[in-house]
C-alpha cells in the first residue's frame, strides 16, 4: 500500500476548526477604509501553523478574496503578517470580534445579492461560526446606511452595478470609480 501524499485541502477541511487559535489580526484603520485584511492563525501540533487571510469589504461586497493554507512555519507567518501590513498595521483582536466582522460583511453582501468568492470555501474551514455573537449586529456595514461600492481593479463593474440596482435601486448606493 502506497502512502498518500499530504493534502492541504483535506487537512484544512478535517482539522482547520479543531486547531487552537493562535491569533486574529485585522489591518489598522479598517473602520475608515472599509476594506481590510483579516488574518486568522491557528497552531498545529508540532509547531507549524494554519491560516486564512481574507480581504473584507464591509462597505459593499463582503469577502473580495481569500486564501488559506497549512504547515507554515512561524517565520512564514511573520512574513505573511509583514506583507499584509501594506494595508495598515495588523492589530490583534478577539476571535469573537474577528468572526463577527467577517460574517457581518458576508451577511451584508448576501443581502445585497453578492456571493462569497469560490476561494472562500477553504478559508471557511479555518473560521468557526460558533464564535459569532450578538456583537455582529453592532458592526457598521456600508457607509451612512447605504452600500458604498469602490471599484477595484479586478471587479466586474457592470455585474456589481446591476446587482446593486436590483437590490437597492439606482439611488440606494454610492459608487466610486477608482480606475
């Protein structure tokens, strides 16, 4: 019988939520920016780490992109944090607040008609919805009570505008063209 090759996907699906949370980090100044990197790190047995890095848009689209992986060394995690800090200093937050922020953005985007990207399915195994509490309702989504869409370089602008027009009407949101 041959040994099966290690599968990060299988490991994340089977073990991701069972690992102890090492840290939850959110880029500084996200309340003003609306777009932030959220990074959750979980400790694996033997000194390695599993993580999910999630780009959250709390103003409109929810999760814009994410990645998850396992078997990272402490040095690789520190390098990942340093790279993430181009969006602002990464600050450690409580796991409950972290999960509330990520899932509040997902819920808000869903109400507007947006789905999480396909790459979220692996990151979701590193998250744990059990951490969500009533504080999820206290996190402001949108800006001034409306969706606030800031065009990103890879966005399908026509699809997003069409979705917003259907869900809240042409006067129900703000649109900023950055590109």
